[in-house]
């Protein structure tokens, strides 16, 4: 098993253990409008992955550790990620894959590695 596969599995396991039905996504689930948003709000694991991704993203772009060019690159990648995520619709496996890839990217940029 490769290191990136083990990391992805660890992320998924942590998400599964750390969530409850009461957890909310990084956005207002009362305003969920798309199949993707409903899937995230309806699934504790997806909601946790959404929270983790959002937390990593906002910490990374606001903690002062990146240059302006790096912040711009991270923001651009986040837009691409959101487009990929939204293209998944309500497909659980697609959403998990999109979130896992983005979490690994954000960790790599932050220096935490993959």
C-alpha cells in the first residue's frame, strides 16, 4: 500500500470516527440547494471532510506562512476543487475522492506532507 493511499485511508477513518449526525458542513445546510450540498449535509462523513477542507484552506491562506503568489495559487486550486466537487453531484465516492485529494494538496502546501 502506498503512502498516499494510507494517508487517504487515515483521513477517511478519522472523518468517520470524528463525526456525528449533528455535525454541520462548512456552509449553512439550511440553505443547501444543489445535490452536492444536500449530500454533504446529509452525510456526517462528507460533512466532516467539508469541515476539514475548509479549516485547512482558511488557516493556510490566513496564517501568514505563504507568499502572496502562493496564496493566489491556493485560492485558484480551491476554486478548481469546488468545481470538481460540485460536478460530483450526490456521488459519495466521487465526493470523498475530491475532498481527499484537496486535503492532501492543502497539507502538502502547508508543509505537513502527503
